[in-house]
C-alpha cells in the first residue's frame, strides 16, 4: 500500500487502485434575561434564540419551565443544580433553556413559559426535548418525580432526557479532542503522530480514533471486495462528534491531475454510536488513485 501524506492544512491518504489489484452548569437565569449567548451545556433564558440555534445546528433543545414559589418547581431547581446534572450537561452539550415565571398568577411571563416550544405545555413544572431533525413535535414530560433526594431526582430527569436523545453525540472541537485524549502539549498539532503510527492527529480526530492508540491505515479506510463490475470501493469512517474538520474521499486517474469529489459515490453503511461507516465507490479505468482527504476548519 502506498501512503502519501501532505503536511499542511489538507491531509491525505492515497490508495493506488488498478483494474485487477489494489495496493495501498449554572443556576437558571431570570425569565427576562435574554442577553446571554447560546452555549450548549449551559442554561439560557431566550427560547427564541435557543430554538433558532438548535435548528441551525441540529442540536437537541432541552426546555424547562416553572414558577417561583411552586414546590414542584423548587424540586426541579434542586435536581438541575446537583453535581450529577451539571456533569451530565457539560458532557452532553445540549442547548438548554430554563424559564421561570415570577409567580403563580396568570402573568404574561407565565403564559409565555407555558407555551413552550409548541404551545402544548399545560402543567408545571414541565420539561420538553425538541430535536429538529428527529421530530417536529417535542417530547414532553412532567419533571415531577417522587424522589427521596435531589440526586435521585436528577438521575430520573437525566434518564427521561436520555430516553429521547440517547443516540445524540455531543460535538467536540479539535482542541477539546486533544485534551480529552490526553495528548501532550507538544503533540497536539494536526500532523503530529503521538502513537508513532504515522497516522496524524487530524485523521484520528476526523475518523473517531483514540489519539494515543496505535492505528493503521485500515482503521481509516480499507478496500472492499466489490461484486460490481468495473467498480472500485473502499470503506472509510467519520466521527460523529468532530466539528472542526471535513473528511472526503476524492479520486483521480492520474496523479498529475486534480483530485475530485464528484467522481465518487458515497453510501452510508453503518450509523454507529460514535462514528459512521461509509463506502466510497468509483468507476474503474486502467488505473487511478482514491484519497481520503481531511481539511481542518476553524474551531
């Protein structure tokens, strides 16, 4: 297998293919506080802004509302202010909104809070999870649990949310990935290979591989035994959490030419928990080169 890696902002693995052979969390804000920016994993008070962010980024939106002076709302406050919930929220990075009406009278703030994402919240405290690409209507539940402690209530609340968003993977920037993988400060550049396997950090980030575990090119892409005549295919893998990179298979029949994506047909094979398995296929000529290209984008 011929391996070619370009050490700049675009990184490549090239496979030569021939016709016959192939070598190759905080306290909830006040109801009228709409000045904070939308930060996944932290509470926000503007439902309008948070919903727009969730729809733009296809991120699940956790929406909670209550009323000051309500015993059930106080319980929900206790659940969401536990260490367990804060840790879960920081890891999950959902868009989160918490709106509390100032009192139990029929105020404008209470009416707005009860309307929620789709105007169907009629009981307090209420919780809803809205995930634009999964369901146009939110998953609603009461948030009322007969818990013996705040930690127990937090566990039940988290379980309810996870029931709906269990297959959602929190986004992760490249810098966050290098820290989470335990890479030394001097081994965090895109082209570094801290596992001494010639697989650069950017590829491991893009493909969902551990940063310090020895890998081979087969962990990034491998040849498919193809039953379709005159077609060459490879499997490749894409991390579901990587946000700061684009990963594409590209093809050219002569290295003097320009690699292109429009000659490659991509098919999703497995939608896994942490990463996806894809098949890239090209129509064969006498010879050609298929390349997995990773392009770093700003965090």
